[in-house]
């Protein structure tokens, strides 16, 4: 009984939020100081707003720093917001690497999927590759995740696929891009 009531209320709410209302919500978010890097368009006028972020910081592990020029952590990601500016999901990739000025001496990386709203799901990776690494002048990591908007009783009704490509180098430099 509760499940059917929840499904009906969810569908009624979805019908009330029309493309015109979404455009207005986005316009109001822009007026309120919220700026977005990207917009993902879904079915029936739905949208997700996206902000990209990057953080770089030194790794303070004495065991890693011995006999190297430096060690850093580089995280690159995307945060997805619904039409009300509420974060619903995020995907990022983090690389830890140490280098000696010309080559990478050690490297590891992680995928970090996060879901903040009960109507969204993380469904795993659909791509994951890397090249280079310890002993090379670079390390590149690419991954693509599968997320969806979830409707109780119906399952996934809209999919989105964030991707991240990062490269770090043996001289301490780094770069990357995101999409999806």
C-alpha cells in the first residue's frame, strides 16, 4: 500500500515539474549565485546540473617520501545536482603518485562513486583502463561510471555516465578532464 502511494506521489511530483519550471529553477539558481559547469538533459525535460572539481595535495607519508622528489594526491570529479540545486550523486577518481623528477616511482588510483539522494543509484563501472605507471614518465587513468535515476516500483528510468581521464607525470605535473 505504502509503495503504491509513494509511486503515485513521485509520478504526480514529476508531472508538476515541467520543463518551464525547470528553466525557472535553473534561472533562480543562477541568480542565487549557483553556477554550473555543464547541464545533462534527460527524458521529459529533466535536467541535471553538473559542477566539476579538482583537488591536489601533497601526501605526507614518510614511508612514501623516502628517496623521491615528491608525492601528491590528485582528485578529479563531477557533482550532479537536481533542478532544486540539491546534490544527488558524484563521481571522482583519485590518483596518489610519487616521482623523482623524471619518472613515477609509485602510483595507485581509486574510483569514488557517491549517491546522496534516494532516487539515484550507482550501477558500477562500464569502463576502466590505465597506462604507464611506476618506472614510466606518466600514468593515465580513465574510467566511466553508470548512474541512474530510480523510480520505486519501476527501476532505473534515466541513465547518465560520467567519465574521468587523468594523467600524472614523473616531473610532478598533472592534468585531466571529465564529461558525461
